[in-house]
């Protein structure tokens, strides 16, 4: 409790359980969905092994939130504001403009990656996909990493983070969890929010 009192901005993390509850409720609403698809989606081959980088996201986004929470107040707040704003906007879009994909085909493999992907698909319906929250979160993280001045982040470390970010993004399409349109929209959403926040900070003459 003492640490929380000294770091009250950590309470921003209380948004996450609210987001998860809202996501799963919206994901299962009986709505009429617009199907998101473009010709480029058919050029991306399905690959069940890409579930590995896809699943990295489940540790990647909470891990970086925790890292910046402990290392940098300014960058934690910036990341949380951009990430959580993107999540909220995405959920609102899913309600106002229900959308989904029809890219998923039956998985016939019996290897561990195929079974893992089947489990993820059972938990995650093919609805509420554009913009991709998977992509908006990793874009927000990468933008903060790119701009951070923390000494841990050498150009090599930033390069590794970029590679992992791109692998996660590709995995969302190679596992047929998202259309390339979802990916583009998710990345654009976080970019607009991030640079909009920086512009607001600049006009105020101070950082968050």
C-alpha cells in the first residue's frame, strides 16, 4: 500500500479487468457483423507454427506495462494512455460497427501448435477484429520503446524489439486471426494517439 501511495499512477492498471470484461461481453453480443477481408489476405499462407509469436503477445503487452511502471513514470503513463485509449476506441467501434472475419478454415493438424490455435479460436470468436487490439497494443509499445532514453535500450535492443513486434503482427495474419486491414487500422490508431499525445504535451510545454 505504501508503494501504491508513492506511485498512484499504477492505478491506471485497474482499467485492464474492466477492458477484459467489456471485450468478452461485446465479443458475444448477437450483432450483424460486417466481414473484413481484402485480396492480400489470400496471399498470406496459413501457418499454425506462427501461433508461437502470436502467443508471445500475452506476455509482451503486460510485461512492458510492468517494466515501464517500475522504470519510468513518464513512459508508463504515456504507454498506458495510448494503449488504453486504443482499446476503448476499438471496443466502441466493435459496438457501433460490428465487424468480423471469415478467414478461418478448419484446422486438421494434431501437433501442439495446431491444438493451441484451436484453443485460442474457441476462446476468441472471429468478431471484433478491426482495428486489431493485438496490433494497436504492440504498436503503442514499440513507439514508446523507439523514443525512450532509458539506458537499457541500445539500438540493438530496440532492433530486437522491432523484430518481435513485426513477428507478432505477421502472426496475426498467418494464423488467420486477422485481416491485413485489421492490422493496418490497429497500427494507425496507436500512431495517431501517440503522436497526438506528444503534440498535446508539446503545446502544454511539459511531458505527462
